[in-house]
């Protein structure tokens, strides 16, 4: 199972071939589209109406992981230990607590986190 970082979703909406292929693989495998509440917030912050329609459709068919005490505690631990920005720490903690592989092109920030599995949608 996978958790999609915001950049993976953006690359998909831009039609980047490898990111589209990742979504197709998830669909073919009947995998849920899993997103952190942070990704939902970031995506809904766009102001392009066409993009927002696509985002609304994606969100309607996705599982959104909200913050709970376990994710909050893991976020604090990850943020302190790895000096991540808060949104990245929340996304990492969400993936770790739920045993999900993070799909992100932001390997620079996430690869240093012990116990976090990542794959790059553009590689």
C-alpha cells in the first residue's frame, strides 16, 4: 500500500508519463489512493478552477488519513530527529504509522528517515 505525496499528485495532473504510469499501476492493482490530510490541504490551496475540479474528483475517490494522536506523536519525533518542515514530517509520520510506502519525488528530505519506505514516481 502507498501514500502519495503532493508532488506525485501534481505530476500526475501535469500528465508526466511516469507519474501517470504509477497511478495506472495502483488502479490496475486495485490499490487505494491514500493521501495525508496535509496533501489534501496543499492540493485544495490551488486556485485554478479546472485543477480544483480534478482534485475534487481525486479526493472523492481517495482515503484521507487525518491526524490522530499516534501520527502527531510520530510527527514530533520525526520532525525533531530529522529537522523536517512540518508538512513533510506529517506525511512521513502518516506513512510510517500506517505501514505505507511513500510515493514522492522529494527523496532529498525523506530518504534520511529510518524506517520510511519511499519510491520515486519519476524514476
